[in-house]
C-alpha cells in the first residue's frame, strides 16, 4: 500500500478542496441583501443601503428590523459617526459579515 501521506500531498484534486465549518458557509454564500439587518436609510434627497447591526436596539434583536429607516432615527440612535458606520457597512451585493442574520421574510 502506498504511503497515505504522499497520496494526499500529490493529489492535486484533493489540494483544491477547502474545508469550511457549517456556520462559516452561511456567511460565505450569502450577501448583505439576504441579511435581516440590511435596511434602506432614507434621507431628504436620497436613499442608501445600510446595516442596522450597528444600532444597539436592533443588534440586540429586541425589535424587528424595518426595511427602511429614516436618517433622523439613525442619528438619534447612534449619532453622526454611527450613521457613517451604518452607511459604510452594508451593500446589496457585498459578502455577508460575521454578524449575518438570515432574513426571515423573503
Ligand atoms: S454588514 Fe453584516 S450585519 Fe450588516 S447587513 Fe451586511 S451581512 Fe448583515
């Protein structure tokens, strides 16, 4: 019988496989648009995608995350720096982050 260690080392098909934990797979295959924290932040003139996981009330899952948040609500909850983080964190086609939470109402 051949040396088993050598078999795997020389098998290029086996080398191309990556092992990943089941929880990690969920984050890798999903995008922000499938996440429950993904919201639209509506301002006076434009609406931009954002991440409600920055807002403590929604991050704690105390309340249902609405599809759209007014920019004033976000400012009151987390302030100006928080608003920047909310708007910078999410994008509809971005790969999900570690806080991904699958949206229940698809
Ligand atoms: S940045 Fe993370 S938590 Fe926020 S919407 Fe995207 S996947 Fe969800």
